[in-house]
């Protein structure tokens, strides 16, 4: 039998406009202080009570890299709150959030935040919203706009009151005794517990010992916890719970249903390592991506440039098989919010495999972009001083000497050098000595022929180029 259900609310808006701080104030916790870079990294789900009535909030990320996650959050939610900072106005992610709201057709309210700041004008924000086809009360529409300060709490009670009022007007209903249906809000592989998934109950109820199926991933609910870490035996409609019991990490955004015990007898389909056929393409940066959750992994993969070739993408901490795969394809391993054990670090060091771990997604992206730049243009960021062509190779007392001629600029002993074969850098070093007609020199100028040795061994050949740079 259908009954009124608690609303599921998503918070949308531009980065730094106060979405996480608003949830922080509502839940009286300190989530914002725990976020790296003050940016929410993945969708979380939290339930609070206002005047005895539950409201579930989806904490959707505000960075533009997470547009896919925000869109998914809007599709899962019953209502949306569009947060706009009174001192900043309508910004790019605000417009993107408005687009998502209109595409999904979800009812929404506007929270005009930061009204505690001096000189701000909520009326100015309402006018800007009207320019973007969002018509609030008093500006030609019926959309509720509530001035608030997420920092001080001013207006937050009124916002919660309006959320419940809009939810009542929308006549949100579900059947608590009906067939269970849930949605995976977040999932990850915990190093101690194994696969963990945040499930939002959309209909019916979820109980400990229930058997679940989710797009080929199966499991039995061993335990459930709410957002406060409290163990539960039953989860009701609109309640988010962290579930332990899936045999693999279920895909984020997938529907979950109750299954039969017999369905668990079949082996699970393991994740396939997807490797593109054109692995011989040296103009692509081969990488391995490991992230703490599927939501983070999806966001990272979604913003990688086309010049990146993903050898493996998976959730969980780096393991020995990842190191071996990286060695096979000559790929660095990029981790996001994961742990690298000392034993794995030692194996990587022995195999000369680079592991980079990040807390902020755009630091990872910036690193990858720089690597792509150096892949396509090896001399990017280097000031070239001179260029010489290797004409001959000599060996004297076991030391390899290049006989070269300066063809551009000059070669100065104090500069760094790299050896290029075509467009590829085959080695880098510094100059050990330079001689012209048996005389030690500090500099070779344009047109001069000279002999050169390097401090580090470089496997150079005739017709290779010596590039001097700073």
C-alpha cells in the first residue's frame, strides 16, 4: 500500500558556494573540515530529521569534473536544492546544475547562501536566476527561494521547512511493505572489509541476511550501518545504508533487487582488464588508474584527455598484479585516495614502477596533462640553448666519446643536455668534458666540431642530436 515517504534531496550548485557547509550545518557534523581542498570528492547520503520528519540528503560533488555524478544524483533524488552564493552569483556550475535539473524534470528550491556577508543582495541573485530561466517567487515564477547562511545557520530552518512543504505538495509515495528496490549511491573496496556499497532504499525495506542482485553482482547482507555508523537490522524507504556482503564492488547508479539464495551459487563475473588494441601507439600515455570508489573512478576516467590509454581501471588499493601489469606495458600507476603499503612500494621500487597517489582529482589531471605534453613535445618547458649533431663515435680508455658539430646556438658545459633520436628523448645527462683539437673548452659555438663526454652513460648513435637546455 502506497504511503507518503521521506524526500530524497540532492544539493547542486557551483564549487565553493557552500553545499557541503550547508549539509554540515544541517547534520551538525564537520564534514567540510575533513574534505581535502574543500571539494566533496564523491556522492554521500545522509539522513536528518526536522520536526520529527526524516529528510535524506545526497551530497553531490560541486567540481565540474563530477558533472556525471551530479547528474546521477539528480536522477536518484526526489527534490533538488540549488545553492547560489550571494557574493558570487550564477556561475558555470550553477548553469550546469540548472541544465541538469531541467533535463531530469526534478522539482527544486533555491538556497541563496552567504547572506551574512556585508553588501550582498539576494534580489540581485533572483534577477540573475531569472536571466537563466529560473523564475522564483516575486520574479514571475513559483520556485521557492530561501536566503540562508550555511555558516551561521540563518535561514536553514526555513529551508528545511520549505523542503518538507514542497515534498508534501509533490505527494511523494512508496510502499514500505512492497518489493524491495534500491540504488547504489557509492561503492568501494575496503582493505579490511572488502566490497562496501551505500544503498538508498527506494521501495520496500532492506534487512540483514537478505540476498541481493545488482547487474550481475550478488551478495548477502551481512551488516548494515547508517550514516552515523550505527548498526541496523532493517532499512526503510529513503534511508541510505552502507551494506557489507556484496562479493564484488557493485556499479554506482545501478538498481539493487532482492534475489534468491540459489542465485548465489553461480560464480561471479570478474572484471575484465580492458586493453585497447593499439597499444603500440607511442603518442598515447599508458596509465593504470586505481581509486577508492567507483564514483571517483568514473569521474577521473570521464575527464582524461584522449591521448591517455587506460591499461587498467579499478577500485581498491594497489596490489602486486598491478605492478606486474605496469611493468609489462611501461605504465605509471595513478592512485586516488588509496593506500600504498610499504611492501607494494618496495616491489614498485625494485621493478622501477612509478606510483603517484592523489587526494584531489585535479592534481592528478594536471600531472597527466604535463606528461602528455612532454610525450607529444619532449622539449616543452625547456629553454633550448643549442643543438649539435653527432657525426662520429670514439672509445678511449673504455670511455665513449661523441664527435659532434654545433648546428644551432651553442653548447655550454654547465647546461643540461638530452640526446634525441628523431622526436624521442633517449637519454639525459650533464656534460663531463668538452674538447676542441685536444684543448679542454667550456663552450662550443655554431659550426664548431668538438668531442664530448657525459657524466651519465647514454646509448647514443651517429646522427643523434645533442640538445643543450636550461
